[in-house]
C-alpha cells in the first residue's frame, strides 16, 4: 500500500514534469486542442487575445491556462482556445509574454507598506521589455522626489537609465533595454508607511530583437502612429501636495517616423489623452500658482498654460509665468529638448523667449523624432503634456 502510493507519486511527478516540459516548448508557438481523441486535432497559435477585464491575454487551452494558474477570460481561436490572463505578484518569477504584474491583494488595492519584487526571466532573443502601466496609482513625489512609494526597475542594460517612478502614471509605458544582459529583470514596487490605496496593473511584453515593434535603442518611451500624446510622469496628480514631475530624470521619448511623413507638429495638449485628466484639475500644480494669471471660468489659455511648466535653474519663486525661457538655450536646469530644435523650459511651450503663450511647434528636419527630458535635483513644475501630429512630405504651397 505504502509502496504503491510512492510509486504512483513518482509516476505522477514524472508525468507532471513531462507536461511542464511540453508546455514550455509549446509556449511560444501553438496549443493542441483535442476534443475527440483519435478523431480531430485543432492546432492554434498562442497569440494575444482580447480578455474581458484586462486588455489582453494569451490564447491557450483551458487546461494549459489552469496549469499556469491563469484566469480564463473569454474564448479565442474560434472557441477552441481560452483567453488566459496571467498575473504575477511579489517574489514570483514571470516567464510568459503578455503577463501582468499586480499587487498581492489583486484585484483589491494595496494598503500596506511592502516591498514587492518581481523577476522577469527572458530568452536571449529578447531585446526589450515593454511595461504598459494599465493602472498605476501609487503615492506621488514630494517636491519631485519619490519618498514614500517607488517603482524601481533593476537589471536592464547598464547604459539605459530607467528613472525611479512614482505617482499617477496610468496609460504611461516604458521600454527597458535588455539586449546586453542575461536577466532576469527585476521590478520592485515599494510602498511606504503612509496610508494610501495603491493600485497597479503592469502589462509586460517581451520584445524580440527582430520585432517590428522594437523601440530605437535608448528610448524610454516609444510612440507609433501619426498622432498621439506624451506627458511627464505624475502629470495627472490630483493631490496638490504631490504634483509635479520627477527630479533627476534623463530620458528620451521617441516617435516612429510614419510612412511618407516629413514633419511633426508638437503642441501643448489638454490632457484629453487620459480619461483621468480634466480641465477641472488645472489648479493642481506648483506651476499654476502665479497670481498674475487671468482667472476666467473655463479660460482655455489658462488651461493650456497649466499644461506646461518646467522649472528653470533659477526658479526659486516657482513663478513660471514671468520666467519663461521657452526656446532658449538658457534652460540649464530642467528642460525638454526637441531634436532639431532648442530646449524648452519655463511656463509656456514657445519658441519666443519669455512668452507666456503656448504655441504649436513644427519640426521639419529629417532624422530621428526624439524629445529628451532632463530634470535636476531641485525645483519642479507641472511638467508637460504634448500632443503630436505627423505631416506628409507633399510640397507645401499653401503656407
Ligand atoms: C509578445 O507579444 C507581443 C504582442 O503580441 C509580440 O509582438 C511579441 O513578439 C511577443 N514576444 C514573444 C517573445 O513571443
Ligand atoms: C497638503 O499639505 C497641507 C500643508 O501641509 C495640508 O494642510 C493639506 O491637508 C494637504 N493636502 C492634502 C490633499 O493632503
């Protein structure tokens, strides 16, 4: 009796090991669904699928999804597959493409102080890891420094700086270059003692070196498509005591030059790219304090001017409106630099030094479409929220 139990156990574990092995081999290729043994075999690719609650899952058989401890959220592969959402949390190792990093209490929010590390293991064919912050709401910075809650990325290429991030960053994304390291990559969500309901759901995509979606090397953010929006981290922070961009960052935001497009126009956005933002939140930044600003109800210029605020190195008063050095190379502390143009800082996005009005700015140069953002350790502002639109190479006669 005892012996046979051991024997059964051994058989079971051999079977389990075999199962694991075959599953790992199939991971990046196909699943086999065999509803009627000996009659029919359905083979389908383990592709991305649309899940009911999360934005995406991977198509597996129901059994595979169960083995992976995933959550089935709908069908895929014409009903033969199950759209499987894989979530991982603290002290786990993620090995699957298109999985999610979530709080240990998921789907509940995280209230407690915690250090939550997650390892991401990847194959040698992977060049980048893209992190999509589908939800990202942790305590914001104080004076630009992440002092209570922090999101830290460790283990990427040594020459690719990933800033420590905190605050409100839903719908932001970052790329981590990993082509010169073996991994694993480690993400750490560190929550401090201050009470707050933290919420995060970070989609992890492993980008193969030959992927058409690979970002140019060194870009922290990469936008494809002719029209879009980018903004500084923590831009949509409702808590006035924790608003402003992050100190000590230095990163590149890149756009893919779309087919037959020759110029890009950048203009200060109105936050419409993010449902959490609204004109009603226009007063939430240090940059919005000047009393000289005309205050009319629903004043568009005020809303717009409050969407751009980058501290200059002499900005002790935080009076961005009167200290604008837009388009000037005097921006030595914090600045946004558009490749092919100058540096921008101050209270308005403008090529005219000292201007208080934002203006659309067009770059016609060829070359990479890239914007750098650099901030020092001191002084801070609302940040930036920039819409962009690419334009075609036709001769422009109507200007
Ligand atoms: C991960 O998924 C994305 C999106 O479907 C895909 O482009 C990429 O090639 C996948 N990576 C791997 C390693 O399969
Ligand atoms: C911001 O800080 C001030 C002064 O410390 C405090 O009175 C206020 O309650 C804080 N606001 C929020 C939303 O925490």
